[in-house]
C-alpha cells in the first residue's frame, strides 16, 4: 500500500516541545488537542483489531524546518506550521536555545551532518517511511539514513540506564489512537536533552480534519 502521510490522511501528533527544527523543550507541556473525528469513516484494522497503519507514507509539509509558521531564510523554505494555535509556550531557557541553534544551524543541525534527525523531526522530513505492525509492536523504517524505530506496545517497561539517538519508545492504544512515549535520548541531534520526554499520537482520518494537532 502506498500513500502520503499528511494533514489530510493521518494525524501525526508529535509531541511536547519542538521548534525551529532543532529544539525540543524538556519537561514542558502543551495543552492536549483531540484529533477531529470524521463522520462515516471506518478505520481499517489489523487481524488483532488494532487500527492498521501499515503502508508507505511521506509528510508533505515544511515542519522539518520549523513546526510553527515560518518565512523563508537561508536553507529553509517558507511554510505553514503544524501546531494548533501556532504558538509553543517555551520556557525562557528553551526559547534562548532555539535562537542559538537557529543561528548556528549550519554546523549544529544533525541532518546537515547526515546524523539521525531525532524525534519528532524524523516524521516530518521529506523522505518516505514505511510502517510495519504486528501484535505487541509497531516498527517505523525511514529512508533517511536508514533510521528505524521499534515500538513495543506490549506493556513492557522502558530500558533503564541507556540513551539512544531516537529515544526508547513504548506505545499504547487509546481507542483508535496509537500513543507513543519516548525517553532516554542522547544529546547528539542538537534538539533534545537527556531529560526530554516526548509523546506522539497517530490517529487515522479520512482527510477532512484541520492541521496536525501537537501536544
């Protein structure tokens, strides 16, 4: 199955505090926004009854550069954001870090150095990715530097005392939404600190909803 992951096919709610493509604010929270419901839409399901996200997808936006609305600048095309309401409530130190990373993006941006992009940025890069799914697990394989995420949905705990480029993800099902929380990041992507905790939601839609909500 082939398709396009964008704001009119799947809701990808990428989490807590991310901006200018390079900064996630540790330990801050955004108000939760529920994905719009589409009347008359039947969610496809796997043999075990879970929503079926399998397929090849690609984001069609410029959120990899900035999750908020942004004008064009050196190396960054103009584009609409994916944050409901348009604003991210940064703590002062995180806002300062965002400006610093933007100023030094030519040398600090992990993607410009062909490193892993981090979370949630990976989902917004202009590279296709494939979702595989089975009982107790979901896997996401990206064309970008062959990055993959293996997400357990079996209730197993996070791994202790290790850090990862893409964090240590665990998923759970809330109705038709797959909620993925990730911890234990390293600081190599320039956007994430080891204290960061991210939450990303995937909710199927028939294509009649507003821009991607984020929390």
